[in-house]
C-alpha cells in the first residue's frame, strides 16, 4: 500500500474518531442539558465525520486500488496528491477552530 494511501486512511480514521467524540459531547448535552455551549461543536462534528472521515477514507482507498498510469509500477508524480492531502487537512483544521476562535474575538 502506498504511503499516501496510508496517510489518507489514518487521517480519515482519526477524523472519524474525533468527530464521534464531538458527537458524543453533543449527545451528552442533549441528554443532560449540562453543557449549553456544546452545540457550537455541531459544524465541527459534521465536517470531521463527512469531509474528514468519509472523504479521506475514500480518497485513500481509491488511490490504492485504481490502476497505475501506464500500467507500470510507478504512480507518476505524487506531488499534487500530497498537496491535496495537506490542503484538505488544513481546511479541516480551519473549520474546526473557526468557531472557538470567533467566539474568543
């Protein structure tokens, strides 16, 4: 399995775990009513699960399974793929930290 696929898969699983943790905090607030600011975490929960988890997992599996260019062992220049991995995770970080930073300012 290529290193890029492993990074996408690990990142996807990490995002799913963090998204489920945030979802659990929101559910705890819904059940007990003790955490009134927990609903601020809802956009981060949605983006982590949908964009972070499912998309990264799908991209990692697709990069691993799709045929190589030219039928050889090489996948070609992987710079754009690594840039997409970095930009996707940077965008997820911005979405996650946007509301807490906005609340502080």
